[in-house]
């Protein structure tokens, strides 16, 4: 997973920095697609992470909503982990520079996972903070942390602190 995250970071940097311009800004009334990777503690059977594909709509330059699917397949210390999730999210982009906007986000997702021979399912409510850099008006690169995560279902759990990290890219049309 770490090598995949490093490769993704290198690709993001190679694309973003040459495209950076002073006129970039947050999209407005546009649809977009995005990809992201995320991680968290693999000590819980309910970890939703891995890779996600997202559909996004910029209601205005300060508020974006979206939906996505997440898939993760791992083999950690001879224990297989498989997870699938579907969720909705929203983020409020705060005042920042023209190109960089800090944000506060929230999400709700359904998940189904298996660890070894055990199966789990439930829902996750999460809050996130981060920042998005708009290299052009139609492309943003973002990253952040999930400081609060509440899980319901087969395993009830609440996480405060660093419940997860994420990064991704969005393209608006």
C-alpha cells in the first residue's frame, strides 16, 4: 500500500506543478470525477480505505457534494482483507488563496468487509479537514485527515484523532 501511495504522489506532483497558474480557482456549477486513496488503522475489521472512484458536483465555488465507491484488497501478515464501500460526502471550501482552499468535510458510507473468515458490514459517519489545490479551474488535488469517525453495524466504534488520511485528484467538466 505504501508503494502505491508513493507512486500516486509522484504522478500527482508530475502533473500538478507544470499546470499551476495564477488564474486557477475552485469550480462552480460543474460535474466532475475523481480518484482517491485512503488509509487508516488496519487493526480494526471495518477499515474502509484503498482506492475510490468519486462523482462530484460543485454547487458553488465553496460547496461540493459527491458520491463514490471504495475497494480494498490486502494481505497483511497472512490475513486477507477485502472491503467494499459506497458513500456520499460534502465539503465546504474555506477562504484561502485563489489556488489553494482549506476545507471541512463530512461523509456517510455503507461498507461490507471480510477479514480472514469473518464478515462485517455497517455504516460510517466521518468528519474531515484538509486542503485542495486547484492547478487549473477544472483540476484539483486534495489531501487531508479524518479526525472523527463513528461506525455503526456489526462493530460499533468511535475514533478521535487520526482516524484516517486521504489524498486524491478531481477533474471537472
